[in-house]
C-alpha cells in the first residue's frame, strides 16, 4: 500500500472515531432527562439506591467521564428499563438490524443497479419510461409509508407474516429456521429496500451517463465497439466508483429508515430499542443505541471511503 | 422544466392550496360516539331504484359496535349541499354526520383531520425547507466566496451534520424538550430542528457553484470594479445556483414531510389530538386495524401523493445518455 | 359394489373429520370450574407443550423483591405458597399446608404441612423452610416488596415451628382476610438461601445475571432456560407434589415456553398467526376483537369471556403537599373541581368509542366484576353538563371572556395536563375522549404520553397535574389492598405514604378500613367498605370511568383453561393447564 493511501485511511479512521465520540457524548448529555424507575409503586428508598448503584445521582461531568471510561471497555452501563447490560441488549438487537439492513441493501442493489444502468444508457423506449416512473414512484413511498402499505397487503392476503420477529424454537433445524427467517424478513426488507433501490437507480443512472460522456467512450464507439459492450464493460466499471461512494450515505439512510420499519413492523432491532429507550427515558440505553448507530455509520463510511480510494487513486490526494 | 412537469407542478400546487385552504366539514376534534371505525360514505348519483339524482349519500346506521358493522339506510338518501356553515360540501342529517373518508377509532372525521393535518404537516415541511435553503445558501455562499479558514470550518460542520444518523439526533433533541408543548411551539421546534438538520446539502452545492463562478471573468471584473461582496454574491453569483436550489427543494421537501410524519408517528412530534399526518398514522399501524379500516391509512396515501408530485414537478430531469450512445443497445 | 364401499368409507371419513372438528371447536365455558383432571372419556391430558407470551421480563428471579407481572408469573409457575386463593371460586384452598385450625378469636392459625414434599434437588420441605421464608420476607435488609401486604394491624406475622410439619402463625390483631394474607408468599428453600440472608446479600441472590441453575422452588415447573429478551423455558418439576383426581402426577404439561414480546402489536399478531397458545396478560384490545372473532369463527382459535375486569384505570389528581406551589392549586385541588370533572364525562361515550361497547361504566374502584364487594355506589352527579359547570363555578372557574372556555379568578385559562401511558391504546384513547369532553365543558387539557417508568418517576416526584393509569391488584378482597385505601399506602395514588392522614376524610377512610380489616362477618365488612367507597365517591381523589369486559384468546390446543378475571388469567392454575398433543 502506498504511504499516501495509508495516511488517507488513517485520517478517515480518525474522523470516524470523532464521529462516534461526538454522537454518543451528545446523546448522553441530551438524553440525561430524568431517569425512570423500577415497577410502579416501588419504595423510593429502593429507587434511590438503584440510581446510586448505576451512578445516576452524580454530577454530569463525573458521570460523563465514568461513562467514557467504561464505554472504552465496551461497557455501556445497565438499562433501567430492561434491567440488563446495555451492551448485551445492543448486541442482541444490532444483529437483527444488521440482518434487515444487509438484506435491504442487497435487494436495493440488485434492483437499483440494473435499473440505473438501463435508464442511464438508453434515451427512451417503453422500458426506460416504465423504469423511470417506477423509480419516482418508489422514491415517493418512503419506508414508513411502504411498511404501512405492505402491512395492509400482508394483513389482507395472509401470504406473509404481517410483521414481528420470527420466533424460532430452539430445536428447529437449520433449514427450517432459515426459511422461517426469510419469510419474516420479506416485508421489512421490501419496505426498507425499495425506496433505497430508487435512490441507487438515480445515482447509478447519473454515474453511467457521466461515464459514457467521457471522451474515451466516444472514441470506443467510433472504433466500432458494440454499444452493449461499452456500457457493460467500460462505462459500468467507471461508474461504480461514485456509486460505491454513496453507499456510506445509504447506510445512514438504512439506519434512519429501519427505525420506522422496525417500529411499524415490530422488528426488534436497534431502531426499536432506541425508540423504547427514549420512551422510557432510559439514559444509558439511549446513549448506547446512538453510539451503536454512529459506529455502524462510521464503519460504513470508512469502508466505502477506503474502497473508493482503492478504486480511484486520485481521491487520496484530493481529500 | 418540461411542459409536463410544469403542468404537474401547477396541478400539485392547486391541489395543495385547495387542500390546505378548504374549510373542513367538521372540526378535527369532534367525536361521534356512534361512528368509531365508520366506513367512508361515498357520494352517489344513482339511487337504489336506478334513478339519477343530485349527488347524495345514504346515512349509516350502526349494527354491531365491536365488529364495527354499519349498514346504509337506503330509504333515506341525504342530498349534498354546497356552502353551508362554511363547508364546501356537507350532508349532515339528523342520523349523523357525513364522513367522506370514514371515521377514526374515536369517531372523528378522517377527511377533516386529513385537511387540518395537511396544514401542519405541509406547513412544517415547507417552512423548514425554506429555512434549510436559506441557511444553506447563506453559509454556502459565505464559504465559497471567502474561502480559507471560514470555508474549512463551515464545510467540516456540514460534513459532520450530513453523516449523522438524522432521525436519531432529531429524536434525542426532541426528547430533551419539555413534555407539554403547545401545537405552535411544536410547530416551530420541529421546523427549526429540521432546518438545522437539512442545511448542509444545499450549502455544499452552493459553495461549489459560488467557488467556480467566482473565478469566472465577470465576477473578477465585479471585484475589480469595487463592488461589495454581498452585491457580487447577490447580483452575480447566487443566480447561478437557482437550478441547483430547485433540485434541492425537490429533495428537502419530501424528506421533511416524511420526517414530520415519522416523528409524530413515534410520539416525538405533534401529539394527539392535533391532527398531523404522522399522528393519524398511529391508528393505522396495527395489522388488525388496518385490515378492518384501511381508510385510516389515508394520510399515507396523501404523503405518497405529495412526495410524488414534488418529485415529478421539481425533481431532477433525466437528461438521457450522451448522443454517441445509440438507443436499442440490446 | 366397490363404489358403494368407497362412498361409505368417504362418508365415514367425513363424519370422523366433522366429529373431530366439533370436538375441537367445543366452546369453553368460562365460569365452569372443572375438577383438576380429565373427565371420563377425554383423551389423557398429560404431556405436550404450550407457548405463551409475556410483555415484560423479570428483573430478578427473587419474588420477594420483584413486584412486576413477570415476577408474579415466575413465582406462580416455580414456587408455591402455604395456602392458595382459588381465583375462579375465590375460596382459600390448602396448598403446601394440607389443613389448618384457628384459635384465639382469629389471632392464631395452626397449619399442618403436607409430608413427603421435596425440593427439586431432593431436600425435603419442612417447617424450617416456612420460618426461613418469613424471616426473609420481614428482614429489613431485604426490604421485600411483599412485606407490607402481609401485615396484620400494621405488624408482621410471627411464625413458630413446634415440629417439622406444624407451623403456628400469630397475628397481632384478627384480620378478616385471615390466611389470604399469605397467598402470595412463596416458600423458599432454606438450604439454598440461608447463607445469603445471613450475609445480608439476599437482594442479590437469584439475580438474572447468575443464571437459572441455582433457583429452586416447590411449584409445578422449573425454570430451565432463560435467553434474555427472547424466552423463558419452564420444564415439568418431576417432584411436584400435587396429583389430579385420577391420581396422576401434575402438571400435565411437559414444558411451558414463555416468549417475551414487549410490543402489543407483535403479540396480537403472533397470537393471530397461531404462534402462541395464550397471552399471559391476556385481554384482547377492543380494536383487535374483530380479527380475533373472525379467526374464532374459522376455528383457528378460541375466545373466552372472562367477565368484567377487576383492575380499572383511574384518573387521579395530584393532592400531594410536596408538589411545587402553583397558582392553579386554588381550583386544581378543590373538591368541586374533581366532582365537576367526574360529572362532565359521559361514561357511555367512553364505553362506546374506546371499548366499542365492551365495557361497563363505573364510578368507584370496585367493579361489578368483583361480585362479593361491588356496592353499586355512585357519586351525586353521574353525567350532567349543566351541573358540571355549576361545580366548576364553585371551584372558582367561570367563563369570564365569553369564549365558552373557563377562566379562574385571576383570569387565567382553566388548563391542566393529564399524563398517561404511551403506547397503551386503551388508556391513550380514553384520555383523548376525556380531553374532548372536558373541552366541551370549558377546560383545556394537555395530554402527555409517557412510558410507565417515566410516568412513575414523575408520580413519585409529585411533578404532575393528573395521571390516567392503572395497576393490577391480584386480590379481590379489599382487605388485601391496604396500599390503596390507607393514607400511608404506596398506592394511595393522589398522595401516597402520608405520615398521618392529611385530611379529615382520609382519616375517616383509614378508620373505616381498619375496622373492616378487623371485622369478621362478611356483611359487616361489606357495609364498612361501602361506607369507605362512599367517601371516595364524595371526595373523588381518583375518578373512575369504565371497566372493560375482558375477552381472552387461546389456541385450540389449550385444554382445561380456567380463566380468572385477574392477570394471569390462565396461568394462575398452570399445573392443571393441558395441551392437545
């Protein structure tokens, strides 16, 4: 690896770390609303003891430093609402969100890229017109609305489970559990993935168009290279750089979007956990969720930055 | 802008104006105890005997409350009336109200709430979009024009806001505010929060355009002739960003409409009984309910339509591939 | 010939199918109390497994310090009390104690323990375990949540153990509830917990973090697995002592899986999709009834009417002296104001919109579902808009600006906020109806939805105007609910834990309640409680509106369901619950 690239990667890693730190610190400070209690009717003395044990009665700066020190060791404190370590809760839920996010990303890519290539490389025709309309339509139905519509569809037809996490009995076989999970995954994946597919279509379409406008493409066309070969071999490769760069942002969109999808379709992932934490005024849990979200995002941005730099060496100098 | 999208824009604006300004048949909070989950009452022109007549409705009669079954009373058609009590169309009979889009779980008129909700939901998004554009343009122009340290700081900040998981930040922000806020307070809080979350994208674009335009000869000439920076910006550089800003509106407006809906939906925006579209969607988000009363999802449709209208009217046109690419590539 | 045979066979097959279908669809009678055990001719019930859902999780496996619904369920499944209240017949049944006698005018009970009962590890259960359990219950270092409910005349019970199978329980004063006081006290294994109690670490014993291995009880099931956030698995306790009428060992079920589903929508969905056999805190929300009825008509699940709920929601105003002074206190704490609020609400509208008709209007804390104790008392005004305005005027609220809304003496608008349970559709919708009806009466109400934890936190800081909420009480007998009635109680919602009654009427309430607890004849107690209720209806510190009619759903696999009106409606009798395999 070139030293320039290493420096670039180090710098990106540094900014990712700053992002994580700032988001989670801000969340801790902001969500330090009054922490809640145990069950209704518990003796206030018991509650005070609980809060003391969790360190919630100390002044904010001290609490913040303690939290940072423990966070550095991946210990995010204990959730007041669930009576469990925040890190365990997040680990549990992050898996679900990652599953949903990755499958949605997969669906979005598999749908969006070909659509983008089509609309970017052809001028008109029924297929192009149809794809463009579809893309605008999908873009108009964001995850919140899409999950409501799919919920309606599923409830009407009964084809698919209308939300919820698959409850896989511990003794279920491997194929059985995969199939059940897939059935439950269809609805949230579509709700999250379809609008994302439309965004990818737009970006891919632009990128292909820009790539085709390069002089070398015109030259290739002049040499008599067949058009489909130009598009699929040369322009596609050139266009992937900018598309890849946008994946970092899309991961952020997936996180934000999955929030609505998880709440509507009862998919218990990070978004739903964050929602529950804020409803319960559960300081440490909300902070942990925000930190986890920031980590996902930072990793996403970092990976795409590095991938883009590897694809296009000009970047490392530009930034 | 193509003729088609101009037409769509006109249509959308007209529809929105009508939607926002039209007096509602009922107040948004009025509860009709016998009309919980009442189905939409569709205006008709052909009566049970097959005769044409002035638009009318059949009033509903409650048959089974818990299964929310209603029957139309075919013996007593009620004619629609124009302009009565401030409502464009009304058809209230002694048997009960006219609910064009059905009743919600508390027996309130979904149609009236949808209209009232449009004012809030679209109002917040429009004002926030304007705010984000203004903020973004000013900051972007400052950064692009002056460059240097100011530019670096502003763009760092923009980059940072851009990559924040927006919804988490907005929710955490809202959670810190007092619990009881009046509708007006919520309106301006949401607007401010959304504008603050939305400015970086336009700022970055405006900065890039201003930067490249500033190096053009006419700008250099203006600087040389001693024009003030504000004048140069305002007269020469900013007009170049108009096209870009139009596209930004088409991105921000739908995003904000959705953000309001999501926030209110999860309980961090407007609150019952204020009828914003997100609040109304809370009722629709249960599989059991949406199956029995799909009309409760009307705000979802309204949001999708608004977003679609904005996209097709203001959105980026597809320029198509460069001319050397032939069609029918197969 | 062959064709005739085939037709005959098909007919037979169809008849068998129809018969089987009818058998499965045979409706359950909600009130019938079957004797434990299969009726003659039924297939054997033993074996099989059921899956039920629970909305929360236990914070600890230690029942003495866990007041949650999950803690109570865990205790019902894995532990056993000395005597048990049968929640269907509302009678006291011998449990670990097989018989008892009363002497000393109800001050002394002598209990005879069953012999041959062993803990799952084989250690025999004796009176030493009883003495230990009560010692832990009353130990100040344990600070048990159950302790206050098991006082007689404000004093702990004393336990003596003359021999390994005899226990003498002494009460400071005779109480009418008698041994019902100890229905919720589980008998704990002394050999496992003595060390922790001695060391003062009893509160940390049986923590969820230390796993399910160490816990042990005398209940029908053992907790064999708990994956946090997902499920708890209960397996048959092979040493469970109880047998059914035909002599076969209980429980019938091999395993019981409790799935943790925090989200009410997800729970209802899974129930409808057949993934669950029952919901622990079981009632169906009004808006889901249609979907459930349809499924019941198709035969894919069964609905059981469990009668009118015993635990109504209530609206209470903040009467605590520790509340920050507020200019609105002049009217907000005025009795006429509360009477006006109660009078301004059309309870039938709440019944019809929020509960879609499946509820009854109520005015006091005891609902018609509580057959023994319902007195039918009503406040002076039940629903009368004009009377409500007059009452508000008595509190100093009149329409001074002529806009239809009321203002106080200083001209400030009559405005207050109600905090309620975010995400609980019935509570939220009820408050929406209250809000609209109070608006018509001239009051402006702000509604705030909060998670129960955050709501409780505001309540304990007395930082609220009014709260609409509800808590479960597992007992029907008001004598077992002193926390609500006494001014010193934790659940004396409007002003809890008063050192001494702060108002004259609360003093009278305390007196009546104490007299009632000491009286022994049921009619006398009922009369005293009706008097106490009359004070509440006059003062209205808490306002009641409706009590829902509870509908439960079970899958068609569930057998022997004996639904009680209290939560957990089915699992209170988990040992006789059975499943079709």
